[in-house]
C-alpha cells in the first residue's frame, strides 16, 4: 500500500502529540471519569504494554490504528489512540474517532428488547410471529447426512424472542450453500446501511428463507438480531433509531452513537482497511461486503440492529458500564440487576463454541476460564465486531475494556486476544470502589492518566 506523498509537518506532528497529551490527562474527555491506575489495582508499567503492542502492529502495517480503553470501578485507567484514522491522508487516530461497530450493535438491540420486556410489552417466550406476522409459518431446510437432496419441512415450533437473542433461531448470514437463498431476498450484506428501504421490508423477506435448523436446537450466527430490531419497532411503535436514541443513547449520554453519521462528524469516521495476502493493510473499497459503507452519504433508511451502529470508545464504554453496574449509570436506571444477571448467563448449554464458552442473551459468557483458553474470570462476558473490534465486561473485577479498529478481514492478526490478556495481566490488586456517585472527593483523589509519547506516530509508509 502506498502511503501519503506529503510528510506530516513538524507543526502538525506537534499538534498531534499535544492532543494526545491532553487526552491522556483526561482534559476535555467525554464518557466515564478518569481514575488512578494504581488506586484501582493496575500496574502502570503493565498497562503501558497495551500501547507497545498496538504500536508494533501499526509500525508493521498490520493495522492502521486503534483506540483502547480500560475502566475499573467506573473510572478510566487507560484510554489511548494509536496509529492512523486515515493512512492515506496522514490523519492521526484520536480518542473521539468514530467507528463502525458492526456486531457490537447486537448488545444495544438486545438491551432495547429487554427494556420492552421490563415495560411488560413482550416476553422472551413470545413467538416472533406475534409481532411480525410474516414469521407465522417457519420452514426448516434439512440437509441429509448422506449428501442426498435437501428437503424443506415445517418447523416443529415457532421462533421465539429468546431464540433471536441467543442465535438459536436458525438464521445465518447466508454463506456457502445458502448464499443464493439469502441473495434472492436481498440479504446479501451483513449490514444494510447502503439500502434505500426500511429494515421491515428486508425482515419480511427474510421470513421466506427456510431455517437452517429447528428453532432452539443449534447455535447459528446471522440475522437474528436484525429481526429482533424489527420486533422492537413493531412493539414500541417507533423506528429503531428513535427508540435507541430516546431510550438508551440520550439517557446514557452517548452523543456519538447512531446508525448514520451527521455530515459535520464525517472527518471523525475511521477508514476501513483489509489484510492483504502478506498481512499488511490495504484500503478497503467504498462499496461491497467489506467496504467503507454509505454511513455518511447513504440513504439513511435501513436500521440494522445487528450490525449498523457507529460509536466511539467513550460512548460504548458508558453503555458497558451501565451493564457492569447492573443496569444503571450516573443515576439513570435502564435495566434491573436481575435482568442483567439473567442476560449474561449461559442460555444455550454447550451449543456455542463446542462448550468452551457459553452464550447468553447477546453475549458470550465465560463459565470456566480454563476451558475458555484465556485468563479472566467466571462470568466475564462480551462480543466483537466484523471490523475486528471487541469488548469485555468482567463483573467480578468491576472491569470494562474494549479495543476499536476498522480491519476487515483481519487475516491472521491476533491483537484482540493479546489485548485481552494484557489487560487482565495488568491487574495486580483488588478493586477499590470510588465514592458513591463519583462526587468531588473521589474526583480529587483520582490522579490523571500518565502521559506517554513513547508511541509517537511515525510517517506512514
């Protein structure tokens, strides 16, 4: 990949480093309040390994840039922007960079449905067809083990809301042998930002596609959460973007989270890259399954609850902290602690990941860290994104952490796994909760994050 033809001027580089210094000190930062890493049980030296790991991948051109955030006890102990928002224009990554979060949208849409459950407007055992009549007669395509002709049979039962949340409804993303069936109904992209039609029209057509397994019998990742988003619209009487904004984003103060980007924020949207054959990044095309997507200049008509949202690390950390707090943040309660605890417990037995990790209502759930293959805690939950971003909540450690990037496909890169390990290995002491409500006394005790310019940006090449 050819880098920019012009060098970053000394003045511009100085501006970048000054912005990084101010950001590291927590000055003007949105989201959760800053806290002292040491006071909240972290080793400064070990947290610095996160910056070094990301910087190595940026230098090797295996990723353009990343934003990483770690919070404990509701306080941010690490928040860094590394590399480039846009390599070709030599525009540095910033902490307020906006990312396409793809399947990290699923947690938000799941919470929206749980809000309606707590409103008394739906049950997890409700059939989808109660709200979306097109799903009244689901069929299942049977693939004989001997490789004979496929046949379609009637489903043994209706698809339920719980099936959608746990990805046991039988809907995939239409790969392999099922590609033609999904293409025929216009579901050949896993996101719908480029579509000039409402999500309801797409979902009604999806109802014609035979399921790939009997409801509840197999974990299959796909369009289930997009269907769930349409259920939210039908039950609430609101377009999904309006419901999410009024019931989640505004109460939690998430100003940079939306389905489409306001024109005035377009300079903050990170560019998408893909891993080439040698693992080094190449700029993704504007259109196509793994392209940039029409998130700014598109039709702004189709709201994909499964993959369509844009957000920042600061915004999404507030959403995760609400969950970590048992459904509340800064005096605003969205969900009850019982609902959060239920949603983040394994609901599918050993159907997901061959039983190494469980799956709840929209989240993977660790039941045995040894079986999961990564250091962590029982009850840790999270999920990721097609763009190679990922988040985790570790309730027993009062810990929230995430890494945001724009890389699809990611090739052999293992940065998210290493980030998870680096965060957990930086914990060296039990958590110390701040003053209730994070009042002035707690704010005075919290020292700012350390300024580190050790990963100053080189000229991209």
